[in-house]
């Protein structure tokens, strides 16, 4: 059967009986929403709805959702805090899974390690580490994402990246089977972790090191200040492109004279060239067109191939 025919054969996911069938296999604590707008769940605040949006209340329910999708070849993706995500205007034909239920948000300190659920906020992880006098995790304070998102993309800031402070990770595959790896056994790169691409991260163990609380606090304040001085406060998806070899994308975009360039309601930030901000009424299309324009000039004028850092999902 052709790919197109197969996709057309798929049950209309938004139909009530299809969703009812999915819900029948889940505990009542799991939230399932049809036609859920995603714009409000991303920091960029653009994009259409998900056919189905699920917040599993347990690993068992998450496994059931994944098996449901696998059996029917329904596409899914995992939404973290939506801080590095661009959803296209047509929304997502499939299931969006979000580990926002408290069952996935635990942060437990054991000795010098923090055991964190994938749904926990990185800011919270950094705060707990500080409370227990554990240094080395201060950079997580400034990343507006969840533990799961940080694992999936090896998120970083201030010259540090998630996998540098990671000991182990637990993750579930598309068949609902749980795996556990030492961080060193997973393939990682700059802003990517191919080893976790097909998995849903469940839990991470971060390694801290004892440090005076004032020192941790001072570092966090210093970095916060640096961030507030160099990055825009308006809605954005963080850095939109990965830094290419040789020059930070922000500087390159500034040198190309593109700061302030706009398409519709999307504009290149005047504060930091590698941020596209939503001025209030942007559509995903505006952001994508602006990205294409930046890519075009970077290639034409400097021979540099910019690669999106932001994850792009959905259809036009
Ligand atoms: N710069 C300019 N013009 C600009 C922006 C930056 O000349 O418009 C220059 C800065 O002066 C600096 C250099 O470019 O000399 C690098 O800028 P910055 O220190 O802001 O760091 P960055 O490489 O642009 C990276 C991460 C950020 C992270 C910051 C701070 C990437 C793509 N970005 O930005 O991460 O917050 O360091 O640690 O790696 C993100 O991943 O979404 C993100 C925002």
C-alpha cells in the first residue's frame, strides 16, 4: 500500500469513538483532549491544534498511549515546555504527549545526585541543587525547558550542556518498553541526542558536586543578568538556529544586517540576532518565511548553511 493510501486509511483521530477507544485503555487520571490548540503550549505562541493531546498520569498509561500509536501507525511527538518548538499553522495530525502530570515531576536528592522526572522544570532542578549545596547545575537555571526536553536535545547554556552533568537516563521506546543507559553510552552532539530520538525520556540522574551555596547563588545571578542583558523578553523559541562553525549565528545575523527584519508578526530580535520574536500576531508561516530569508542571506553572502535549532512539527 502506498504511504498516502496508508495515511488516508488511518482512523480520523479526532473522531470521538477513536478517542474513546484510546481512553478506555487509560486510567481516569490521564487527561485526553481533542483538537487541542498548541500555540498556548509553546513559548513562541504560534501553531495549530493537535488532533489529540494526552497527559499520561503514569508510566503504564504512557506505555498504553505509545502502543496505541504504534499499532495504528499514528504519529506522535512529546511536548516538553514548548520552549524550543515551532508548530506549523495547520497543527499536528497525531497524538501529542506531554509529561505535565505530577507523576513525572519528581526531583529527589540522593547524596550528590538528583533523580529527576522528565516533566520536572530545569529551573526547579537548579533550585533543588542549590538548596542542597550542589554545584555544577547552575546553567540549567536559565534554560526554560523540562528535563525531558533537555535530554532530547542536549540543551545547554553558558558553555555547558546537559549530558556533561548527566549520569544515567531512563527512557521508553515506541513499544512501551523501558530502557536505562549510562550517559556515556548514548550518542550525543551539539544540541542533539540521536540515541533518544525514538524514545520518550522518563527520568534523569544528574551529578552535582558539593559547593558553597553563596557561590552557586552568585553564579546563577551572574548568568541570569547576562541572559537578561543579551536576550529578548518577548515570546520566542530561544535560539532559532544552531551556531555554525566559526561564528555564532547571532553575530552572523547581525553582520548580515537582518536584526529587526520582519515577516508579518514575526521579527528578528533587535537584542539578539538569533532570536525570532512574536510581536503578538505572528503565524508559524511568518516565522518560517523569516527563517528562510535568514538562511538565504547566510548562504548567498557568507556561504554558511544555517541549521534550525528549533524543532519544527505539524503541517501548513
Ligand atoms: N552576538 C552578536 N550579535 C547578536 C547576538 C550575539 O554579536 O545579535 C555575539 C555576542 O556578543 C557574543 C557571541 O555572539 O560574542 C555569542 O552570543 P551569546 O553569548 O549570546 O551566545 P550564543 O552563542 O548566541 C548560546 C546558546 C544560547 C544560550 C547562550 C548563553 C546556541 C545556539 N545558543 O547563544 O541558547 O542561552 O549561549 O549561554 O547554542 C538556545 O539554545 O535556545 C539558547 C538561547
